[in-house]
C-alpha cells in the first residue's frame, strides 16, 4: 500500500459507499468540483461494486489516516497512457475536520510518487478551479506548476470561473 507521512492509500471497499455518498452530497466538500446529479447510497454502492479492477488506465484509491486508519478521502490517477507516460490526478479530502492538517498535501504527494515509481509515469496533470486557493497551494507545495488556463468554463453559484491546468514532472516532485 502506498504510504506517506500522514496517509495510506488503499483500494476502496463497496461497504464504504456511505462515506463517498456523504462527501459527494456535502456542498462544502463539492464546492469546487463537478458534482453531477444527486443519487442514493444504494446507487453509489452499486456503482462501486461495478468499478473495474484498478489498472494502469485508472487507479482509484481510498485515502486513510496512517495513525488511525480512518477513511478521509479519495485519490485517482486516470487516463494513464503508457505511450506518453502521462496521467491525470483527482484528489480530495471529504472529512472536513481533516482539512488544513496536511492530509491533502501528503495524499497528493503519495499518489504522485506511486504513479512515478509503480506506474513508471513521467508526468501527472490536473485541473483546478482558479479560485480554489487552498487546493492550488497544496499542488504547488508538491511541485505542480501552472501550465494553462481555460477561461470561464466552470459555473458555481451563478458565476463562471476559470480552470487552471497544472503539471508535475517526476523531477519536480517535492518531498
């Protein structure tokens, strides 16, 4: 299991659908993410039970605290291509009492290290809403740099926001 200083990454179990459902229906957690349409815990559990095995193309891992083993978030490397050595990262901490404690930074760093070491990636990219200052700070601490901007493509609370593309090369990763 990929392990950082504060977190451990592991496969999800369908029995953890309630936590995923709760996070995905919390307006604070979903503030800067595409949240789609509401669904039930049963729908989330069914979808989780039908997830394909983790593979090179898509790795979905639960983020748990290293000390207590408490489930607190999600980390995903997706759209990985062996021909280019690229993948896209999605990560979030769903347990709000864990925000601001370094878990997101450690989960991001640990997932990227997994991608570089185990998947032999060369590059990891991500998209973040420009106004999501906390997430941008996390990514910059890990070594991500801004590489592009898509103007006014994310709508929240009646306002349009820019999305920033950030990239991390293996040599950029900060410990």
